């Protein structure tokens, strides 16, 4: 698909459509949608900003490429003065007192926020059913889940309710719903975009990620949001990726894929044959293909969940009804903490807090947490070794097609295992994108750390190859 940002920019500049009309149309679509994508609409702010853009155009002033472009924000980002609920009872009434760096950069570029989007509570989930706002329904089949945790963001883009949306990806939450709804979703290299103002889930893998219908739109939004931020010490300065640079892919000579991801009982037969057919098409273009060895999916999933649960248990300990959250008074201070947290966190979030505290507790942490960290180091070393031999690693996004609404809630372990192909790249902090091609839930393109440009190049190459 062509760039929606460029197209709408032209329509605004040529006065084919006014910004107010554009924004109003999208707000109406969001308001009447039955996919449960909306936690709150930012209609007053959006229309105010749209009127300013229209006034500029009327005055003959130039507008920037993102000026007047309507977008969505997963409801885990701080936007000053708006409800930021993380789709939870605990923060149902919480309003942000400041704005996340990544979102502020989009505001500074003139993009217009329409909506805080439904997602799994605190990012905990792979289906966007763990939410107080109702399960998000898949853009193509309303009986299926939208994927998660950034399900509302993916569906809004797929249905053209927003031009692009900003999701968050800790272990696949941008890539997997992008795959389930047949659009693009990028998890950049960890640290390329500031996490300041993104509600912390697992701080060592949390990434800000754009979701859009074209690679060009992903590139534009990525460039705006990237950069060093003194409020997030893990950020680094990166070079802008130019439009021209991602059109050339001749430096990509070798593609690798993990044999054990594909030769595995857990993978759906159709996903497997579609993936192997994609590999053949790439080979036919003269690119070398290399089979790689990797950790078993079970090891990746258990290492990820061990560390993610430990980090989220620690991060969420601040939500006790004192500084934040819907306080419920108990018989004593301790009881107040206990009732507030028991009644306001979801089953899934409580499972993770209990699991995470177990992982971190005295007597267990050496055996579980430190072992998890050790395996994570081995995973990173494995990636370093692989990227000496291949330019890109290609994989399916998920082993199976999207489940029916209700199924993941019945079987959390099956849900965790559905993350088998995304979590390893998160632990490695690598740049990785979902493209809506190759298998029913797309393909995942991964490159070495800081090589986000190569990921976009190969995505462009695949667009014309399969
Ligand atoms: N599904 C994974 C989890 O529940 C990833 C979620 C995410 O990336 N926020 O942890």
C-alpha cells in the first residue's frame, strides 16, 4: 500500500479536504466502531488542533508532513491531561500529569491524537482480552481476537480509523497484532526511542513501536520519535533513515532462518508451508539461504516470562492506591494495600505479580532469576554469532492463526506459547518488523542491533518479491 501520510498531506495542502473534516470523519468512525478499540476519545483536543492546521493552510503557510495527520495512542502512554488507564480498574480514573517523549515529538511535528487505544492491561497478554473495556475484535473476523497487547492500535490502523498508531512492544505486542490484522508493525532496536512516559512493563525489553499500512509511514514516524533523551538513560542517538536508502537492498546477500522454529510440532502446517514457499521465492532472487540453530521455543518463552514477570512485579509495586490508583480503604494500611491491589488488578496481572515475586524472592532468585539472566546472555551471544553469517533473520510472526475470542483466557499457557517467535528477538533487543505477507499472520524480519534501516530495506524488497 502507498504511504497514507504522503497522500493525506497532499489532500490537505491542495485543500481537497479540510483537516477538521478529516479529523471529524475519523472520530465518527472510532466512536461508532464495534471492535472495542477505544478507551477514550481525544475529540476536543483533536478538533482544536485541526482548526489550527486549517487556519495555517488558509493563510497560505507551509505545513509539515505530519501536520494534521490523525493518529492513535495505546492507552499505556502518558498524554498530559488525558486518562491513561492501561485498560485496568486500578488506573481507570488516572489522568497523566505529563506527556511521553515519543508522543510529544509527534505533537511537535503537528500530528493529531484522536484516541487512547484498548490493549491488554499493563501490556499483559497476547489477545487484548485482558482489559476492562471489552475484548478487541479482529479487523477481518470479529469472532477472532485482535492479538495483543496492542490490539486496539492494530485494528484502528487496519480499519483506517487512524492513519498510524503507536503501540508498545515488550515481547511481541506490536508485531503480533500487526500480523493478526495484516499491517506493518515495527519494534525498533531497544533504546532507539525513549521509553519516558510509556508505562513500564518489563523495562529491559519495552519498546515504543509504530503500526501503519506502509513501510514509508513506519519510516517517517520512526524518524520523528527516535533520539537520545536525558529522561531515559538507555536511549542513544541514531541517524535518520532516508527514503532513498531503503529502496536499495543489494547489500542483503544472505538470509537465515531458525530450523527448529519451522521443524516443530507446534507450528501450523499451512504457516510452515507458506513460510518455506516464501524462502524459495527469496532464493529465486539470488539471495543465499542459511539454516540456523537456535534455542528451543520453550526455553525462549520460559526465559522471557521469567524475566518479564520479575520486572513487572517490581514495576507495578508502586500501584498500591497511595500515590497512584483507585484506593479501596481496608481495616489497616496493610489491608488497604491488599484490598486495593486484589480488587483492581486482573487475574492475568495478578498471576504475573505473584509469579514475578516468587522469581525474585530470597532462596529462589539465584535458581530462577539469575539463571534467566544467564540464558538471556547466551541468546544475545547466539544472535551476535548469527549476524556474522547472515544479514537478516526471517521467521513467521506466530506459529498459528489468531484464536477465537475466549480461548486464550481459558488456557494462559497456550497463550504464552503463542509468543514463541517474537520473545527471543525482544530479549536480544533487536530491531524487527512484521510485514503482512508470506503467511496468514505475516513474516518477521530481524537484523542486528541498531540496524533498523536494514530491516526496512528488506521489508521493501519483500514487498516486490512475494
Ligand atoms: N504477549 C507478551 C506478554 O504478555 C508480550 C506482551 C507485550 O509485548 N507487551 O508478555
